[in-house]
């Protein structure tokens, strides 16, 4: 419903929107980095040790980024609902 | 070496411990709720059922066989969780709002609460979970077998099949005891979730313990382990791009579509913040689980004899190093991985089976009002228990049929590929409003069939279900129908081949049929609800009012939710409606909430069907929607009509009020005039009488008598003038005046008026050039108006140096003459009245007239086809006389 949304935002909500964009982009970046091994060619040109270090390093970087983003985006998630049945 | 009895005892104690944890948590949660149960930590740990025995044992075997390819199974879910903002958040939001109980429920609910789609998804899920459950049984059997490799005598009675059977039976009992003890309105199992969180910790610690042992005790720290990897036969590994991409994708999809993952991610979640934490914490868990896989594999290859099963390295490496306690710990870790997966999968699948297959069948078979008669709760619980047993029995059968010979990872991937068939319908349903039930059902069926044919049936191997001839040459010798080379695609390995074709054909059918078909109204409502999950307030379709009897609904709800819970819900609803007792009005909102509540127990489709039975109404039909729309349109029209009417009324009332005010004022004026006119008449009459009496006495000198007679004469003239004015006005008002038309110049007319009015002490400004306008009108009457206005200015202009400006303008055949003085003008409230008869402003004792001048002017101008109006805002009193240059009005009266 675009007509209900303001066209421009205050600095804080603008920041939050860009953080959401970052959260959406992070898996794309991760996918790209994780697909790099496809280009590595025949077994003679690379070794398990360096490949493993690369993959686990990228993995860790993604986890750290996700951690920072989830902390920043925490307030944007829906507040816990009170359980109706209790 | 650990004796067999000790092993079994350890298992039993461990299971008993889990049982106790689950039991205590459930009891405490029931009493007052436990805050930490809702913490993101427990949630994240419960997600770890993704890491089953396949991860615990199989990953090492996978690494030993294919190098780093094993990480794809964990990279996919990492991406899915890191990208939680896209998909998982929406799933959880929808799941909470619609009280989704399973993945089949989600898909069926999205596609118009269609049970057909629910049944297809359920069947697909059950069949595809079968290999996976078999995998867990196989891994537990293998791990028992690993201990049996020692002294054989105590294991003599033990055959692999028997072990698997006992494990299956034990797990069935555990799952039945915990998964189906009660029917929760939200289908949440807090006790089980806690037990699984405990198991998650156990398996992580066990794997880490083996990893640390291998890196720091067998090898000499990280650098040594890296050197050993480089020296082993694992130093080089082959990246197969199609497998790398395909497996990453498949593992990522598995997070959304595996029934047990859906259960822990969506159904058991409490709020989105848990997901926010899990978005990094769960990838971290996977990271930790994968970190030591390669080192364990390398050390296993070094220390164990050639031909040892690499799937068991986690267990056999500590054994070979004579670390009995560590081996025991690892065994319990593997046991945890297997049991937690089987328990959650069995719960999820049994929910689906009972909600989408058993309940609808029962509703159909049972007589129409049976929802009121039988004990639905009991039937739901029994059907769940039987479903759990059936699911495990299927897994066991698969295990026996395939002979338990395959690598763990290969079996797991078959299962993933089957579950992934739900993906197009799910993603389409969440992001595309045009996705329809027909499209979803067709896509699912085609994907399911292709998967069965290309992957599942061949997995039994040999000649059990598909003959070797069909595998090699295709059915009836048609080569392009070979299960592993469909349409001549021979370059892909069987797994990727199956994923490729099943998902491609699935998606094609889904999209094509969605585009070609038209969704039902409920589908469209649900579609909008799902796709716009973040924009909308809850509430979908409403039930037709007044069709369902509150009492019947209460009776039915009691049978599903249990008496206490149902009564509490009804009482609360009644209270919000401001009523006492247990029977609220069956408003659409109430029915809607009740349906959601029930759908938590029996699924959306069944809940919808049950309420439909009682409510007697059908599902929302197009006619209903049209009726509602019409009604709304009518109401809107009525209200807008009312609005117009009330505006009109307000306008009329305003006009009436204005008219009334004017009338009141006029009436006051008339009274004042009567007083005035009697005074005006009386004053000359009095002097006439007095002077004529003096004359009658007759003893006056002739000059005096002459003077008195002059006064009497003047007074009679004044009287005559007054009466003339009144007569004139009445003639003008009745339109009976005779107009005499003549050619005259405006300048001459103004000259005449100025000399006639002869205002003493009034300076006159004129623009003689502009006055050169020749008129064809009644000059006498027009001059009368001018004279009146000029003499008024002379009389009323209160400036120290009174000045009158006469401005003339000609425009489109009309002439405007403005008379503007520099006095204080006429106050605003009096402007509307000055042209009325008998109008006088304030106490104008020096005004000679009777207040008829301007009224006469107005009438004259009206007769001349023009107007005279007060012109405000000119810095003094100002009047504008406007009239046509050529008098044309009422020719009959123009002489």
C-alpha cells in the first residue's frame, strides 16, 4: 500500500530500512562466496587445507555479520505476544 | 571394551533422564509457564534436530569419501538462516497468526484451506521421511554394531534387524508418551522441545570432545592436523559444480520444507526475536558441528585399518585409542542425534496424518452431527499415536528392504530431495498471489512422481522394486525414460539428475496451471493474507452471522480442546461481548477466533470443515462475497446520501436563519419608521396648526402674517414631498413607472445632478474625459439617483474636508459610475440594510429625509436595468451605479 507510506523518512527509520536491506543482501553475498569453489578446477590446482580454511573463514564472517544485523534489527521484529491460552 | 549390558543400560538411563526433563518441564509449564523456555537459546538448540545421526556419524564418512563436499549440507541452512529476513520471518509470522500446525497445514491453508493439497503434502512428507527415519535406525544399529566388533560372545543374540526393531519400538513409545499426551491449542510440545535442547547440547559436546581429542591428543595441535590432512589421501578433493550447487540449494531448501524443521522453526516458536537470534546462533552451531569433521576423518583414515566404515569414525577412533569413556560419550551423542530427529519427525508427521487424512475421513464417514456426538479429542489422539507407530514402521521397513548397506549421506539426500518438492508451492504461496490450488496440486504431484521414479524407487537397489533392466534401458526399452537419464540427460549424477528434473517439472506445472486456472474466493483471501503478511491486520473471511449455535460450538470445542479450555475460551469471549455465562453471540469475529483455535489442534482444513458442519453455512461463496459487497456499497451510498441531505439541511437552516434575522431587523425598522413617519408628519402638522391658529386670531402685522403663511406653505411642501416619495416608491416597486427615453451625455447628467444637489462645502473630483459617454436612457430618473447619492455624500460625509470623487468606467455596453467620499463610510453590519425602505443609520437627526432615498434609487436602477450597490473598501462611503448605455428593458413601458 504505497499511498499509505511516507516518501521520505527520518534519519533513524532510514537507517533501519537500510539495515533491512543489508539483512536481505547478506545471504546473496554468502551465496556468492560459497559458490566460488565451483570455479576451482581440477583437484591438482587446489588443496583441502586451503579450501577448508577459505570456506570456514567465510562461514565465520557471515555468522558475525548476521550477529551484528540481528542485534540491530531486533527492535524491528514483532513484539512477543501474550499467550492467549494461559 | 564396554559390555553390551552397560551400553543398553546407559541408553535406558539417558532416555529416562530425557523423559524426566520433558516431564518436569511440561508440568511446570502447565502450572505457570517458564520464561526461559521461550528464550532464543532453547529455540536455537531445538533447531539442531537438523543435525541428525547423518551429521553426527555421516558427515565424517562423507568427508572421507568426497572431501569438503560435506559442508554444502550445512552451508545451505546457513544461508537460509542468514537470510531469515526474506523467508523464515514471513513463515514464522504467518505460522503464528494462522496457528499453522504443520507444513501440510501451511500449504493447505494457503491454497484455500484445501484438504486435497494437504493430503498430497502429507503423503509426500511421509514417504520422503521414510528413508530419513531408516537412516537414524541404521546409524543406531551401526553404532551398536561398532561395540559388537569387540568380544563377540556377549553379542551373539544380537542381529542388526533386531537392534533396529528394538530402537524403533522404544522411540515409538517415547514419542507417543510425549508427543501425544495432550492436545495443545498451538500444537506446541514444550517438554519435548526442552528434551531436544538437552540432546542438542549432548551431541555438540560429544562431537567437540572427539574433535578436541583428535586434534590435541592424537595429533599435535592444529598445525599438525593441517599437515596430516595434507599428507593423507584427503589432501586433494574434486569439486563437482553441479553437485556443489545442487546440494547447497537442497540443504537450504530442507530448512523450510522438512516437516520436522518446520515443526521446530514455526510451530514451536513463540516470537520473532527467537528467530533473530537463531539467524546467527544456528549457523554457529552448524559451524561448530562441522569444524572437526575433516580432522576426525583424517585421523580415522590413519589409525584404523583399511576397509573400516568411515561413517563410524566418530565412535571407532576413540575406541581404537582405548578411550572407553569418550567412546561412550560419542555413542550417546549419536544416540541423541538419532532419537531427537525421530521424535520430532514422528510428531510432525503424525500431526499431518491425523489432521489431513484421518480427521477428514472421519468427518466424512461419521454422520453429519457427529462432531457433537463423539469424543473428537480421543479420536485425534488415537490417530496420532497410530500415525507415529506407522511412520516408524515405514522407516523400519525401508531399513530392512534396502538392507542398511548404503552410506548415511546418500540416504539422507534422497529424503531431502523428496521434501524439496514442496518448495515451489511454498515459495509461490508466500510471494505470489496468483498461485492457485490447482497449480500447487499439479506441481506437487508431478514433482512427487518424478522423484519416486528417478530417486526413491531406484534407491531400493537391485531388483526389489525397479528391475535392473528398467534402470539400464528404460521401461519398454524407451531409452529417454531411463530413471537415471531422463530425456537423455546423462551427464548428471543420479541425485542431481533427480533434483533437476523433479523440481523443474514441478515448478513448470505449478506456474503454468496457476496462470491458467482461477482461484476460489477463499484461496484469494488466503493468498492475500499470506503474501501481504506484513501489511495486514489479522482476520480473513467472516462467517455468515447467526448461523452457528453457540451451544453446539461449545459442545464441539469441548471435545477437541477439552472441557476446561473450551469453557474458558467461551466465557472469555462472552465477557468481551459484555455477557455472562458461557455462550457468546456467534459473531463472525468469534467464529473466526474459534476456528483459529481449533485449527491449532486439528489443522485449518479440518477446523474449517467442522465449523462448517455446525454453522450449517457453506464456505464463502462468490455470491456471499457479492452480497457483502453489495450491502457495503448500499450502506456507503446511503451514508453519502445522508451526508448530502444533512448538508442541504444545514444550508437551508442557515438561509432561514439569515432570512429570519433580516425579517426581524426589517420589522424593527418598520416600527422605527412608523414612529419616524408619524413624527415627520406630526412636526409639520403641528407647526401648520399652530401658525394657522395664530393667523386665525387675525391681529397680526401683515409682515408677520406673511411670514407665518410662508412657514405653513413650506411645511405643506415638505409634507407633499414626503408623500410624493412614498407614492413614487410604491409606483417604482410595482413596476408601473413610465420611463422617458432620451439621448443625453453622462457629463451633462452629472453636471445637472451636481447643480441640483448643490452640496455645500463638498469638493468634487471628476474625470471629465471619461464622462464623455452618450446614453440613451431615462435621464430624469438617472439624475434623481445621482442627486440622491451626491446629496447623501454632502449630508453624511463626516470628514474634516469632505471630498467626493466621481469615477466613470464603460465596459461592454454598461456604464459604471462610482461615488466615493472620504468619510468614515457605512459599517459592515449596516451595508445590507441601507437600501431598504425607511432605513436610517443611527440617530441621524440632521438627515432631512424619511429614509426613502436609497430605496428609491434602488428601485429606479432596477427599472433602468441596472444596479446601485455599496462598494466596500474604498476608504470611505462609496456607491457604484451600474446601468446599460442603451435602455432596453421592458419596451412596453418605455414611452
